[in-house]
C-alpha cells in the first residue's frame, strides 16, 4: 500500500484528495514495444505547471483521475525493461507524466523504461528533484546558447524570472561557466539571493515588462534565458546583440508575443525555443551529465525548500501567487 495525491473531475466538479492505493491501482503505460517498470518514488517537486494542476487553474490535466507531478526520482522496484535494472536510481521528467499519465506525487509510480534517465553517481534523488524540470530546462537553455556560440567572452547574458525555479538554476549554471549574468526580477528583496547565486547585475522587471517597446533598442546582452514570454520576451529580443540568441522556455507573463522582424533581419538574433517534455534520451543524459558537472550543490541547497506530500496544495497556492523562491522538493514519504 502507498499514499498518493489524486485529482479528479466529475460533471465539472474538481476534487483533490490524499488516497491509499495498491500496485493494482497504477494505470498501465507500456506495451510490447514500450516495456514498463515500477519506481519506488522518494521525491517529487512542485513546478509552476504542477501548481496549476493541483489548484485546477489551467487545463494541465488531460486524463482523469490523475496523480500530479511532472517530476519524480526514486529506485526501480520492478522492471520489464532489460536496459533498466531493478535497484537503479532514476529520474523522470516530462513525457506527459502528471498530465496524460500518473505522475510523481505518490510513493510508487509506473512509467515506461524509456522515460527514465539513470542518475549520475554524484546526484542524489533529493538533489535530482531540487533540480527537477526547472533545472533540467535551465541546462537545456544553457546548451542552446552554447550551440549558438553565445560564450562568456561575447558579453553579459540575461535571465528573466530569475528568482523562480528555472531562473535560479539558470543564474547559477551560467555563473559557474564564467558568464556575466544579469538577473531580471520583480522582487527587489531577492537581490541578495540572486547575487549569491552568481548574478552581477539586477534588472528591475518593469524595465522589460511593459508593452509597446521599440522594435530595436540598444544592444545590451549577448544572449538570454527567458522564462517569462509576452512583452518581456519582445523587449529582450530588441536588446540582444548581433548574432545573439534567446532561449525561450516559459510564459509566466503570457503566451502572446508582439514583436517585429527587426532583431532577426537587422542583427541576426536567434529565438530558440526550449521544451522539456519530449526531449530525446541522448540529450537528456547529456543534460544530467552537465548538471552533475556544473551545478554547485551548496547553491542548489540554498535555493531549495523541502515539504511533505500533505503540504503540496498549500505550496501550489504560494507558487501561483509568486511568493516562492527557487525550488520546492516534495518528500513523498514524509
């Protein structure tokens, strides 16, 4: 028997409850071509998408009932996949867990073997969830900048939404690689926190968040990691240096993007979309290798809060209200 947070919706009425289940309750996710396994989950995490699902604030969940949680880390308990042995420590990000299939806010989960990534020896399951989809997305953004030749010698790199989960890890990762990091936030009280992560300059959010900005403005940054979207992304694009790149991965301000072709055809700026759900396994393995190599564990701990499973609904409300700094790990056995 094991505990899980379960969401359901019947006749338009949303329900959220903690339930006790057994292995027979876990939905099947595999087939003859996609062997599955069962993970004894140790930790999950509360991302912005998880908060939306738990609070029923957006149509994140596409199948009911649902165990939320787009991340999980734990130990393989049962396996039909010859490439993923029992006892292996694994992390799962994306692939629709917590949206299409049951996710990580449970003590036991059934997933496809191909969805798992073996954890590097230097990363614990708790640290894997302190990183989570947010940190994993951050390293994908850093890799995208590197692939577009945005190197530390090119000039400063901006991170928007810097005090959030994606932003916090991005600041730390970029600083560790020797970049001059400018951190944009609407929470001036987080300046010391961001400086401790490695930011050299704090940019007030209002400088970038207003609509109607110029299509091309003074070039300030060699590149950017944008977790905000909307007017902020448009204003960032207008201020990127020639041949620069913006890795866009979020929509905290909105999904819209009112911009012009000017940055692209006059400065050769690249807008590189970064997603985390259906990333090929090889790139995932490389991402986790780089996270193990680049991310300072003390900095990771400084941006992380750990809560129990029962606290997830309250934490989700705090995340949506913009009152959570950094990362929230869920100890599902606490």
